[in-house]
């Protein structure tokens, strides 16, 4: 249940603005519908070519600083790795960022 609350928080923001079908060209081939969200995020390589070439995972369990999700949320990106999310919207509230960071730090548990 805790996992779903944390993932749902990020998914809700992203889905409303960007990651819903049909995908915009820069959405990283990531549709954040409830079914399959965890498997699409955790331990999966980033779709961005520059991030992928660097071995970056969308969510690296236990490592929020190197997880592409956190780097996108914080805008802490390398050359060619895209722009801060959510694109065209204000940054996520700090309490949401803290919840996502804590979940990743805890190993991104499935349950």
C-alpha cells in the first residue's frame, strides 16, 4: 500500500500533464497508467539516449541521486538528458519530492 501511494503521487502529476496515451514525442515511451507502472519504472534503463548511454536507470533502488526520475524532478540533468519535469508546469511540491526520494532510498519496494 505504501508503494502504491508513493508511485501514485508521482504518476498522478505526470499522467495529468504528459505521460498518457497518445504519448507526446518527448515522453520517454513511458505511459503511467496504473497497471505496469512499477515494472516500467524500477530498474529500467532511461529512454533518453544520453542517460541510457550513461547507464542511468529510471529508478535505481536505494539511489535517488542517480535515479533518472529524481534527476528529472529536480532538474539535475547532464548534457542531452532533457529538461526538468513536469514540463511546462511548476515543480512538484517539496513534500511530494521528499516522498518519492524516501521511497527510492528505501529500495523502491514493490509493497
